[in-house]
């Protein structure tokens, strides 16, 4: 779908697709739907294959921090723009195009809106392929490439630029900045030549979000099999949530979700910011980096980890994750359950499943 122009009519399916790629996390793009529609009304944004841009500098953008705070401390709409311009002043490089560093949840929507605001092309790629919680889990970092300089622009007009930090240090410093500031900030990563995205990025993720959203829009009171077929995934269970055990962890909050399937089975879903691991009757059946999604049983609307409640009637499905992560064991270990402190190897759909 590269070369397709995103317009205001694409906002609703795009938002749903970004929610699905969020695997329960990534922030809720619904809150930004009006701003996204306004940004696209003037003519839209075209999706570009990075191969078509050669050595043109591309900047990956998104937000960092607590997505719930984003809904309380409303943006001016200029945070990403200010971060991009601060980065350009520091590096002396004017970006030729933008891309999301996470084409899932809120970050996917913010990148599209920023491209419209700045009048720049939007590259159909990202650095996660789904939602993940940490900057050191960006594909560029895992590929051994630097992330800095990195600019952060807060809603209160403060701009912070971090340079010379490795990905783990950048994650720590950036989290400290937003924790001591307004709780979240718009960010822009160091510009890179578009050609490098062929090896250190997940390609086609925005187009995938739009495809998923359009397929989802065709579902009317669907059964579990119909949902799985439309989204290219597999049903794990269908039933009611009977328990949600939330507790703090060393990094982000952790939750254990228990669902009793209509057929009597018990599905346990381990979650952090995103749904990470599904265990059916004691047997692991799905895990990150594949997408675990809990959907409202009646509407098939995706439900975020922090919005899930006991008694919810849900459908649990798994969708294929980004191929980039499963290409080598070294890549996979950065995003498998062990990477989140869960003692389980990755349980993935067969290679070649519908992307």
C-alpha cells in the first residue's frame, strides 16, 4: 500500500489498526482521533517506501511517558514539531521525511499528524512493528546503531536534547526527564538515511494498520472464527474475565489476567504495558513479539491492558508479529517473554502467517 495517501476518511480504520498493533498498549489513539482527522483534512499524507527516498534523512518521532497522563495533560499539538525542529538545529540536518518510532497506539497517530503538520512525506516503516515499552527495544538499537541525538519537547515548552548516550542509558535519562517534568514528551530520534531502514526497521507497518482497521470495519457482531479470519490470526479463548491481579514491578506495572473460556478452559494472560504471554490450562500458547489482543466480545473493539475490567466478555486472539524480530535468535531475545522477566520461550504463530 506504499504510495497510498492517508486522508480524513482513513482515520477511523487507521486508529483501530493502531490499537491492534498495540497489543493492549501503546496508548489510546482514540483520544487523538479528532486532531488526526484535522491534520489530514488539508490534503492528507502519502506513505512512502524508504527505498524510494535513497539517502534522504528520515527522523523517527513519537511520544515518551505515561499515556494516561497525555489524556489529562493535553498537548498543544506542537510537541513533535518542536522536537523535530530542535533536533534539526542541533544536527544541522533538515529532515526530508518522518516515520513513527512505534507504529502502534498513540505513537502511530502522532507521527501521521506530525507529517501533515510539517508538510513532510511519511515513511511506511517503524522501529518496533508493534507496541513495546522501552527505547532500547527499538530495532535500530538492537541492530547496533545509535539513537542519539534525541530531542524531547514537553507540553510546557521545555525542550531537552540528549546526545552521546547508548540506548540503555538513553532510556534511563529520558524516563527521568519526563518523570520530573509533565509526565510525557514528544520525541525525535537522530536522522538517518532512508536506505538504512531496509535492515534496521520494520517495513509496511502503517499500511498494515490500515489493512487491519479496514478488515475490522467489515465485522458486524462477528463470531470468534470470523474475527480471526478477518484479522489473519488465531483464537485463543472466548469468555469472561474473572480476575485481574495488578501489582508493581521493577519497571512498569504488571498484571495477570484470568479468563474462563466458554468451553471450560482457563486462559492466563501476563501483561505489562502490553499483553505479553498467554497460558491456556497451564500450557503457553502465544507470546510477544506476536500480538496478543483482547477484544470486546460483542463489537470486537480492542481493549487496552489498563482498561480491562473483571466481568468483561472478551475474545482473546493472537496475530502475527513483525517478521524482523524472529529473523535471528539475537533479535528475538530482546522482545521474547524472558526480556520482560517471564520464564518462558517465545511461542509464535508459524512463520509466513498473514503479516
